[in-house]
C-alpha cells in the first residue's frame, strides 16, 4: 500500500543545462495583484505604463505564455510557492491552509542557506509555506537584511480594485475622455463591484475611462516597483540579485461583460484576461531581453528558479521536466491547467462547492463548469484560441471528448495526491 501511495507523488526532475548561472544569488520575488501582461510596455503595450518593469525585462527571461493556476489570490499564491495546483494543495476556498507536512521549495531554500521572508497582505491563509515575517516597509527591511543571502517575497495589491491611482497618473492617460462621475467614484472607491447586484451600466466611452484608470494604476504600480529596485541599487546588491515578477491572476476589463475577477465580481471565470499573467525573471547572468514562448504556469516558477540556482533536490510538484539555458526554457509537457471558485475569497458557505476548470493544449481550450446558477450541472465550452467568444463544443465532438477526458484525468491525478496531504483548517483571527 505504501509503495502505491509513493507512486502518486509527482517528483520534478530538473535538467540544468547551463552552469554559468549564479548559484547563491539573493532573490526578490514580487507578486502583483490583478496585473495583466497586455498593459505592460515590454509585453508590447503601446502606452508607456511600465518604465521600471521594462528595465528589468532588458536583463531577463520574459515569458509570453505564462498562466495563473487560479482566478483569485490565495490559491494562486500557494501554487507559486508550493509548485502545486489548487486541486492538489487543496486551498480552493477560504478557511484552509497548506498541509504543514509538505516540504515546499521555500523550505528547501531555507535548508540550502537562503533566509526566506514574506511580506504580504493575505495573513495566515498563506501559512506553512516556509516564510519568516518581515518588519516595517519593504525598503526598510531590505536595509536590515542586505548582508544576508535572502529570498524576500513582496506582494503588491496595486492594481486590484478600486482603481484609484494618484491624479497625476490619471491625467497622463485620460486624453480628453469624460464619464459619469458617480460611476467613476464607485470604480475608485469600491473593492468589490458585484455582477448583477451593483446596478451599473457603462457606455463604451465610460468603459474606456475605466480602462484608463486601470492603466494609470499600472503606472503607479511601476513607480512602487521602481522604489524597491532603487533601494537594491542604493544598498549595492542589485547587480547580484535575481528579481522575479509575476501576478496572482489577471483582470477582466469588460471583455466578457464586467470588470474584476472572482473575489470582486462574485461571478468569476477563467478566460485568458484572468489567467494570462506576466512572468519576468531578471538575473545578472542574462545580458539581454530574452522572450520565452514556452507555455508555463505558476507551478513551474520555483522549478525554473531551482534549475537556475543549481538546486537538484527533488520535491512534490505538479510541474514537469524543465530544461533551462541562457537562451531558452522548455518543458516536456506544454499543457496548461487552471481552476477556480467563481466567488473567490467572498464565497458563502453554500457556494463553496462551485468550480470552474480549464485545460489548454496548443490552441485548444476547454472550460468546464460544475454548476449553472445555483444548481449542480455540467457545462462545457470549447474554444480555438485566441477566440474565446465562439463556443465550438457542438461543432467538434471528437475534440471535445478528447479534451474532457484529458481534463478529468488531470483532476483525478491531482486529487489522488491531495488525499495524501489534506489541507488544514485555518481559523481566521477576528
């Protein structure tokens, strides 16, 4: 019996191909809430929203096909640092925390000599990962640990709703647009704008205005990142530091009728405006901007870092074989998987059973819903990317059958691993 259980554990085997990477670099790991890659200049956005991020890109791997493992914050963050999908680690709804017996990549880094710190706003729901708490602001904290071999995680909530950057950032992008000020006040003040409850309708011009607010918020975010990078330079450690920048998930800006994501709309989905994310890994060993086409997920980030650092220790992961060199990063399996609850952090007890799942292979994407309204019901959507408006499930029964089979096999594999490491209950502090 024990032997069969061990067979369920997916262990990563890292192929480290270029030994010229620095093996003892300090690491700054930035996770950004609700950041879309198509609003970042080095990803091709025509507006100059991200001059500081662009400078990071100039000495980095820039992943053009990176995807979130979930449609809201907590499960995505756990996936990043555990290298496990939510369907494996089990943090799919509020009130759960990672099983403390799981030896995460962060715990391994601690054993290998990195002091791992986490500065974020998600409390103990991100517990059992292996982080020590930080103190004070991130810039002050970096001053305290500048002589350590550190791994510092810093989670920034900009540009999450409300979209309320300083006025000077808004003026830069407004270009004469006007909108109903009461609607704009709501966008700039409310953390949640619930679909079907907040009775707001936006004209096309007002939708553009909301998008400008988001873009201005991205520019404001970039200035915050610039301050952190400037502190690394001031301390004389930037040149040896690996900087990772990614997002927990993206953000809808009316592509499918609304704005936000699961925790803000209570009607989340997994179209690409939500799950396509930026991933930038800046390292002193890369001397030019290096675009990576390989599809990757949250669960691949720590294995990629381990490969760059020359760490060969095996650990429980949902990632696959990864090959890293200074010019490219490739994987054996390029399938993308994601899942979410439609109401995220805000799910009521009687809604926590609802799920949306995605599996994506090449240019085909299957979305599976286990509900319709408040009733259990299986629903499928099949798309040929980049289109996500024209459901092809009725026209392509063979492709639908193939994708459905692949999806349920994947979910089954994840759930089998989860059975060995059930998540623990987290009691929120009042």
